[in-house]
């Protein structure tokens, strides 16, 4: 079996009720987390603390045609925040989807999105 394709056990950092509980958890799981990080680095699938806190969500590659000016703006704004532009675009998309979902916009049909300037 190809190890790169083998499903890895997902490590997720739980919520802690105290600093002592968190320290105990890290002490108990440190070697496991470090081994997983090393394995993912070998597979070029890095494990970040952000992924651990959220629980890694599977992602689907997509191809989008984005106006050049919008892409340049996204790159510039992402750089100001110290982020990669793709990460920044995903964050914006996630925020917009959450906002629209909370407003019930996703349930309407055949309407163009109206968004207030940010």
C-alpha cells in the first residue's frame, strides 16, 4: 500500500477548561502530533495549528476566471495581512457565504447578490 495514499489519523485539539488541562493534553500528545507533522511534511501535506484547531476539512480544487484587477487587488490586500492570496480569497468567500447564509440569502433564487461595501 502506498503510504502517501494511506489515510492518516486526524488529530484535533479539543477545547480545554483550564491551562493545566491544556498542558497535560499537549504533554500526552506531543510525540503523536510531532510524528504526524513530520509525516505530512514528507508527503508535502503540511499540518498547521489552524488545521488542528478547526479539524482538517477536505477541500476541492476549483478553477475560477477572475478579472485581472480583482486578482491584483486580492494579492495586494493579502500581502498587507501577511497572507497568501489564495488563502485570503478563501477567507473572503467563507465570510461572504456565512453572512449570506445568516441573512437567508442562500435560499432565494434568481437574485443578484447585493453586498454592502466592506
